């Protein structure tokens, strides 16, 4: 029997650029996002890396409903605002006029039809009736949110800020302040996407955002949802994984949809399943699932080793070497403990026992290092980041689930030595 529609295995399982064909909607995630789209509030989609944040956005919104800005670790607030204007259809050039802070203003000339036809496109309130127009340039202070709001008047698309966690912390804080103005003084809605696990990240930076933003936790995948991911792919490819295979994948994936997708993909490839099968095919007999999962995470061995050495080096060489010592509780903790997150109190007690300063260790230095955890990784170009600190719940979390599986299969003493830490 010939299959009615032929799909590539790579389009179904694994991680790709496009939305996977076996995408599964999660009631607590997809429905919350869809229901929140009409509430005129900013949305924050957060979770570990490779847990489906971008796919969630692509699934729930039509492409014409949003523009995407990919954040850079080199941007200040003015750069972020300028990037938003560019994605909204403006051409940006530097002005010779200076702002009150002594910096150059920018000239924003609108030369796109992204606003649509016949709508107000800026503070000039000029009506457009053609698909592409060139308006009189606007001279703006890129740091002034009021100028940005004025330029974007009439813009109706969601503005998606991908990889928000890559921005310098000060830029994140500055934009959290600007977000309140965007909410109060305009109809603009932002969708912030970042790698962290605390819902209140932006409200920590600006308490006035409470009630003005909705957090969407894309990190959580239940066992039934992951089972549905596998089943959806089986249907599309006309295959059946054995019960033992599925059980082994679900017990060894640590709730990572990325691991599930890659394990299923690798199993298909091992049995030469590259397309939808004409006849039902059984997959899983004789396949070592644990070995497949190890192969998937071991592809990242170089990156994880680099993370350990670069994180241990810190921003610069200091006598306390706090970033190196922050790795000590991480590299010595059980996988279960890492999955739950390391509490500040636990790390404090461990470092007071093992750090050369012992009880004399200044806890202010510990707090400062924890708060700069993400910044250090971004500066060192560690992408995606592995660790993130939740300032609300005082918890250091692993935000790369592949790292949890990888570290569980490593000789911890070798990793401790790699970080130049004393062995237990």
C-alpha cells in the first residue's frame, strides 16, 4: 500500500529550522499563549534551551502577525530600539544632532509597506494609500521610548524579541522600564523570548510590570505530551516504535523534547527510515536507547568542556576566583539535585566548606557572581547558555537539559580537574 503523503524523517523528528510536522500543542502552554494574544499585554515566553519556545510562537501566530528581532549581546537600549524600527520598515541613519546626553540622534525614514495600507504610520499622522511609500524622515532619540512610540504609531504586529537573554543585563533592565511606557502609551505588544526558568524575570527588573506582562512557561513537558510527540511522528512516517524503545526514551530524556526528537530521528536513520513507509514498519528491536541518548548529548562534548573552562576563567583573574568556585557545587551535585536547581543556601554552605577563604568568604561576592552568571556566558559566547540564576527564588538552574544527561555520563573528577578545582 502506497502512502498518500510522503514526509522526510528530518521534517518529522529532530530539530530543524521549520516547525516540526509532529508538533504537539500543550494545553497549559499553547492555549495560554493563544488566549493571551488578545489581552493587550506583553508576553514573556521562557524555558530551557531547545524546549520548543520558538516552535510555540511559530505554531500559534501567523507569519504576517509579527516581526522578529534577534537580540545581540553588544546592544544597548538605543541599539535595540533601532533594531525594532528597522524590522518595522524604517531605514536608520545617524544624525548630526545630539541628544541631551550628548549622543547622536538617528534619522528614521520609513520605506516599507509593513504597516499595511491606509493606516497612520508615525507621529506625522500621514495617511498612506500605496503599498510602498517613502515618508519624511523622523529625527529621533533612540534612547527615548517616547520617540519610538511616536514612530511606531499604527503598527499592529507583535514585536518578537528572540534570545532576549543575550542582551547585556543593563539593557534588559532598561528595556523592562521601557516596556511599561510601551504598555501605557501605545497599543504595541511585545513577545519576549528568553532562556531562563523564573516567570518574574522582567518584573524583578521593573516591579511596575506586574500585571502588565503574562509569562508563558514553555519548559514543561509532561510524559503524555512527550508520548504524543512520538505517536504523531509514527503516524506521519507509518512506523511503530516498540514499547520498550518508547519507555526507555521517556525515562532517559529528563523531560527534554529535544532528546526525544533526536533519539527518535537517530533510531529511524539506524533502520534506514528516511521517508514515510509504504508498509507499516516496526522500529526499536535491538536498539540501545541509552547509547543513542549518549550519542546525542556527546555531540555537545566540546561545547560543554569549553563552557566549564571559560566559565571557570570568569571575566578576569581575581584572587577569589568566584566563577571557578561556583562550578564546584554544580560539578559535584547529583543529576537530581541539578534538575531541581541549587539553592543559594546550599551553595553558600558548600563554598564555606571548600573555598580557600572558608567561613571568611564574603557572601556579597557570591551574590554578585551568581547574578552575573548569564552575562559571563554571553560574554564568552557560550550559546546556548548552560546556567542561569533566578534572583527571585535564589536558585541556580541548569537551562540546558542536554548538559544534565551529559554530566551524568562523565567522570566528575575529570570535570573538576578541567575546571582547575581540587578533587573531593
